[in-house]
């Protein structure tokens, strides 16, 4: 049995010399190298930006969605959306562990896990698409995947339903980074505050900002704003299209007496919200672009163009301990858990 690169470069087919995430195509044959883990996959959680793009391309037709997903995996050996550049993550059970890893990791054959690395770098084979859940960005499949030696994973908890855990772990980095960024008394704007990652960020931001702070959730949808108001973690729920940068800035200015936000967290799954994020942040404020729909070129040049000195943070989906942190939010708040179990089970 061959020994592979810990980062999986031995799987790269084209172009050579890059890591699996940046590759156009990788080897998705399921004969493992001695430092790989073979997973029997039961479900994919497609990145929100990617799934939105696929649904739009498919016109909302489930059959077309399935065909597009299969086409991506067949062509690239992984689920790496060529339009958005993003992937998602998966859950499944451990089928085999390479001998070089035995005793070095806390996994055994049969363990149920969620991968915490992107599908955009994960060798994947889809044998059958069983069911597509358009409303929650999840696809039940029968297939297999490879986790590299450096690949992150989390064992699925026994006390949280699998589909709920999948939904939470897919966005675990967002609330963990929010906890790092928000301090007591801050004014925080969460763009896309009615969505999956946005809801977790609104909740965590309220905890961190405390009674002296202010949390503002933003969504273009009335139902999202109503839900944010009912949950009570957002001090203001603004129904604004974040692609309209001036409208967003004016709405935030109106509820902050013109002071704008100390921290802006962007969780939307559509492009062209960079300038809205920048304009509603105060001078020297911070912006965390969690969304994979973000153009970092547009953000950097946009801030320069309006003379705004803000700290812009790339949406790294990984933070130390982020999986357990995110699952812990469900355990500590029954209302948050109920919301996610109703929407993702």
C-alpha cells in the first residue's frame, strides 16, 4: 500500500503542483493509500452559495439539480462548484482506516463522522442520489469519499440528530469567529441574519455584546425578519436588500444614530453585498466575510474606493474547537435547538 502526501497532493490529476482544493481534477478512486480514511457517505451538505447557484441554474427542478451535482463530481472527482468555487461537507461512517493512521487518530471503523474540510478538496464518488432537500441544501446519497491525513473531522454526537448536526457543523466557523470578534457593548450587524449561519451569529453576537450592545439582523425577506424579531436575539431586524449598499447603510445609520457598526458579519449566499458590508461599518470597524459568495477583490477595491479604513477578515470556516463550540450552542439554548431541529431534520 502506497504512502500519500498528508495534504492529499498525490490525488491531484490536473494541474500538477497544486493542492487538492485548487486542483481542477483529483483522483476519486476509492482504493485508499496507507494514510487515508475511507468513508461511506450518507449525506452532503452543499455550501449555501453553491447550492443557490445550482438551484438557479436548474430552475428549481430537482432532477436538474441532481444532474448538475453528478456532472460536477464526474468531471472533477470532487464537489467543487466551478461557478462559486465552493463545496460543502459530508457525513458518513468510517469504512476503512489506512494502516499508517491506526492508533494515531481517535477513529474506529463504523464511527459516524462529519468532515470539517470542504467538499472542494475531498475525493468523492456518488453511486446514487437518494433524495434532494432543496430547502436545506442537503442531498442524501449512497457513495464514498476520502479523508486525507490532515483532514479535519468531528464524530457525530449521540444527542443531536444527524441532519441537524450536519447543518450546524457546515457553518461552525461562523459563530466561533463571531465569539472572537464581538465584545461587550459592540454594535453588530449580521447580514443574512435569518439564515442558518446568520441565526447562529445573531445568537452568539447577542451573548457577547450583552445588554449594553446592539445586534442588528438584516434580510431582504419579511419571514426572516419576523423570525428574528420573534426569537428576540436581534435588537433590530432590517428588511433590506444588502446588494443595495446605500439603502443598507442608511437603514443601519437610522437605528444607530449614525454611528454604524463596530462589527459586520456577512453570511449571505449571494454576490454583490461587499459594498453594503463596508458602508455600514464604522471607520476602523471590522468586517467578517463568512460567505463564499464574497468577491474579495470587490471588497478590497471597494473599501479603497470609498476611503474606508476597515479591517476585513477572510471567512476561514475553521477555528480551533469550532465544531464542539457550535454544537454547544444547541445544547445551551432550547429555542435555538428547536429551530434547527424543525428546519434540518
